C-alpha cells in the first residue's frame, strides 16, 4: 500500500468515527416524540364515529394515525436503544441480546399504550 493510500485510509477512519449525540438533543427528541404522540392521541379521541361516514372527514384522523404511529414507534426504539448493551461476542450472546431487545421493545410499547 502506498503512503498516500495509507494516509487516505487514516483520514477516512478519522472522518467516519461514530459520534454520540449530546444528551440534551436526545432529551429534546424524546420530548418532541412524546408531544407528537399525545397530540395525535388527543386528535383521535376528539373525533366521533358518526362524523367518519363522510370520507372528507378522514384526512385529519388518518394524519393523526400516521404521525402518532411513527412518533410512538420512534419513541419505543429510542428508549430501547438507550438501554442497549454492548454488542455480543458470541452466537449465544447474540440470542440473549435479541431477546433483551424484544423484551425492552415490548415493555416500552406496553408503557406507551397504557397497559391496555
């Protein structure tokens, strides 16, 4: 490998080092996702089924479902990622890690849905 290729590889490694976001950014993102989820829930609760007979009234509830679902999913993933542990080093560790992630996702989903 030539010196310039080694130097280029070194520069790439420095440029592509993973960066953890600041804690304040994660907290703001979580707060925003919680707010969006609550707003979507409020919007859906305010609609009456009798008004849903007219297709012109479907836009707002449909948008609330999409936004609320996306924000809720992102919130579950964000909270599960926060609890994530270092990557496993063996196949058995990978299975345990996958099981832990599934339990975390299940727990967060139940918490967001209010143990319904």
